[in-house]
C-alpha cells in the first residue's frame, strides 16, 4: 500500500518504499530516521514566502503605469507612442505568457552537482544559498543585488566551481563564491556596478556577471549545457532563445517561429535540447548542427519536462492532461527520430481527485519521480506524490506514497533532486508555509549499511 501522511504530520524520508512521518520538523527525528545511514542531517531552511507565489503581474503593471507616466511627462510624445506600439505588439503575439507563467515548472530550487549546496528562490528579488558541508556557516546566505529583480529561475553551473545563474528581469545574474585570499573576479567588460552583496554567515558571494537580454526582456527559462560552457536562456516575451558563451559574455539568438518560449531543457549528454512554447508546440533539437523537429500537443502546453539520466528519454507534463508523455529516441545522435508514448499515473485521478499534473522531477538514477498536482480533495491537497520508476522496456511508474510539508495548508512551490548523492535521491521541496525541506529517499538498490 502507498504511504499516506495523515493531516498534522510531516514527512521525514523514505526507507525502502515506506515514507517516514513525524508530528513536527525535528533534527533529532531526522537523525533517528536517516542520520546514521547518511552520516548527516539536512535541516529545513526557513524563508518568508508571502510574495514568492506571486506572478509579478501586479509589479509589472505598476511598473508599466509608472513608465507610462514618465514617458509622457519626461520622454516626449514620440517615445510614448513607441512604447504603446511595442506593448500592443507584445499583447498581439504573446497575449497569455505572463498570465500562464505560474503554471510552468520553472527551476525554483537547484542542488550543486558535486557538493551538498542548495539554492532556491526565496523572494521576488532574492535567493537563499545553504552549504550543508560548511559546519561553521550554518546560517544561509541571502543573495541580493539591484540588478536582480523579478527572479524566475536558477541553476548551478556544471563543472564551474561554486557558480550560480539566476534568471531575472533584463537578463541573468551570475554569482560565484569568494574565499579569503581567493576572491571571485568580475568578468572583464561586465558592468562596474557588480560586486559582493550578500547577507549571512554561510560564506561570501560575488555577483561576477550580468548577461543582459535583448531589449531588457524578462528571462524566464535557463538551462546549462552539461559541460558548463554554454547557458541557454529564453523569455516569454520573445520568439527566440539565446545560447550564451558565458566566459566571453556573448549570446547567440536562435530563432524559430512566433510565440513565447516557456521552457528549456538541455539533455544530460548535451546531444539534445528541448524547447517548449505557450502555443502547445515544442521542439527537439540536436546540438551538433542545431537542427530541430517540431512537435504539436493536443493536451495543452508543456508545463514541465525532465530527462532520464542517459539523455535518451524525456518525460513531459501537459497543462490539459493527467497523463505524462515520454519521448523515446529510436536511434543515436544526431538523429531526431523519436516517438511519443503515454505514461499513466492513475492514482493522481483515482486517489487524489486532482484536476491535473502541475510539476515533475526525475532523479538522476531514474528510479524516483516526484509529481505535484492541481487541486485534490481535502486529504490529498498540497502533497507531492513519489513514484518508483522502471525504464525497461518502456517507462512504468508505481506509487510509493505522498510527502506532506510542514505548517498550515502547505503547498509545493518548487522542487528538485540532488543528482549526485551516492546514498540515494535527495528531493528538496520549497513549501508555501515558508520552509525548504530535503527528503532522502533511501531504498535497496542504493547502498545501505
């Protein structure tokens, strides 16, 4: 039987398909449940969630109203007319992008690939970083800067030391860790206003670069190539995405079609690249010659996508479906021959009474899938479903159970797996109740004492 956490309880971890619960968050309870197995405890990180769930629409409309007034009074009639024309064009081609952004599974929490360091969006303009390996700096760092406004996504740079990219209004902030005697250096030619602006005792971070988007568009999606050399970015306000050579600070736009881009995902091998749009179409690219094949969905637009560890399969969630789609590549790169198959999660409907799948995350072992969903009855609202996944010959998933967060009526805002944790998957969830909690999922295929 799947594990179900009763109301008033909180989930601690998984031990061999059983999700362990407690009456309240407690490091002592975590030590008892998994501390001896892992040799460490992942304490929950508190944050202020009041504004985190907002879409930014109110801020954006207020900003536009102020700009409208300023443009009439200070910039003259011609600039005001040009502004109105530009906004009309945006509304014509991207009428629902900003409205639909909250439905997209943007990367709101990210684990460093090789270290036990987590980063997550903790407010409209700030990021929290917590290094669990730093025994002296148990307090988290808060990364904030005037250039970092209206954050939508973040991701650690692979093979790039302690380097974090943050998608925000006007471009991408690149942060790097600084050490005594070895400070992080700002890229030559980057804005002179960049520098260190952090709070907390858990280290020191420097804003080393700001990759400015075209026309100061809102950057709403980012994805690193697995070698850490290139960073892809996109805006819901644009019909192109950009491939950045980060060391040079140079971006190359890649244009295909009209309509706002909602999601980007580089494959783990780097051979393929996935891009989705709000109009229900999505593209599979091979990165040798950057050619692509378009796909069209009859189940709404893509709300989430996640690759398998080998980069041969991508799981996709759609806005109008209770079933996931899995795209399987039938031959080796750079071939784009592929086929789409359904992946049924019947419990999402039969047990929860859900209205649809919301977010998905697949761990790097390929054995655990996390799924959040819209609505649900009183018992199942706001939970995260955990599935045991098999990939041979086709993808199948069996329900392990549900994770319940702390606080009053918690809902999962964002979640992600730690991809390189040897003892099993680590799932971190940012809850609407103001905690980022990490759940070790420990089972037999991984080493147990």
